[in-house]
């Protein structure tokens, strides 16, 4: 197995189009197809289902894609780690690999907290380099345990915390119902029931943890809305902004909407509580991770 084959496979998996992937790699489509076929033959697994109209990842392909990206990410950092080897004793680089849950990337909390904490630490430690990797919560947990990531940032409930990891709550948030339209006559639970009887609720179909919390939250107030699925936070946001449906998102994310026709309704129940957290391994010295988490928490205080 060659690194080149991993790059070729990842390019096809990301685009799900051999022709487009070949263009980005500057090779012929036939050469790309042969390399992917050779990789599948070596692994003894079908990674991509192909027909005349589409390309799809198999279950084995999805697992292999995650692992291939970790390897490629590590390969990309090698030149950085080897840079200025003559002065390595004087200028030791401090790399920290941070996993970011997919739904966290859109949150202003992440940018005002974690990104700002890294910036502040770089003023004291110019050799610090934070390398971010987007992923799902369970994958980030696994990568921290296997030490391919130093720390993770995610949103969830206290029950989501892995007991084998150390964690710090950076921000306490609440899930709220957001919609575009005229204000309802009653606020709170009755207002939520009214809106959800008029508009469908859109949920991202791949975010199982977020979906589970939304269902628990609405079930606790006796609300069973009509649920429809979308593919991304961008889709969900535009659907709500266009007035087609409503969404349930953290209250901190509502601030990005400037339209006065967009309204929020909160249940103020325990099931709606959401926490923005950082986590890392308990064992050993993790001074850098703790410093980032501590500073991120202090930065976020200014957001409240």
C-alpha cells in the first residue's frame, strides 16, 4: 500500500466522482481507476461501489477513509516537524492536534474561545502550532485514546463525557427552537407547540447525538412535531431563514441571525441543557491542553 494510493482514494471518496478527482490530481481517469482498484485488491475489500451514474462509499470504504485521512494528516505534518532541524534544540516546535466535532465548527463559541486561546498562547510560545481535524464525537474520542489527537472540542450533555478522559466545561448553553415568521402569542412551551404544529422541524440526519437530544427535549414537553431531514448545517440554516421550517440549535448560534423576523423559543428544561466542552487524556502531563482549555473558558466568559 502506498501513500499515493491513499491520496487517490481520498480524492475520489471526497468528490464521489472519478473524473473530477482525476482533474484535481492531474492524472488520467484510467490511471486513477487502476490505482484505486489495485488498493481494493490489496485490501481484499470493495471500498467504492461504482455504476454508470454514481460512485458510493461502502461501509468498509467509510471506515478506511477515516483512517486514510489520519495517515495523510500525519504525513502532511512531517515536513513541519522536520523543519529547521539544525535549530531544533533552540526552537522546539509544540504541535497540538485538536479534534473538533462537526457541529462545533459553525459555533462562534469555538472561534471566540479555542481559536483565541491558541492565538494568545502563541504570543508566549511562538513555536505552538494547533492542527485542527473535524470529525464525529466517537471518532474524536477514539483518536484521543489512541493519541493521534491531543484534545477534542465538542457540544453535548454531561452524560456524553467519556469517563476515561479529563474534561472542562467551557460554556453552558441551551437548545432553543428557532423560526422565521410572526411572533407567537404565547412564549415558552405553548409557543413551541404552536410553531411546531404549523411548521416542520428540520434535523441533520447524520448528527445522531444532536437528534437524540432534540427528541428528548421535545418529548419532555409532550411535543411530537413533523420531522424532516437535511444534510448540513448550511441546509438547515437556509431552510429556517426561508421560512420553510424551524430548527433546534444552541442559543449561542442564534446571534449570527440579524433578521428581525427570526425568533427563538426556549423550554428552560433540563433536557435542553447543552455544554461546550474540551477533553483530553487523564494520564500523564497535559499542561498544554489544560492551558488551552483554561484560556478558552476565560475568553468565552466575555461572550456571555
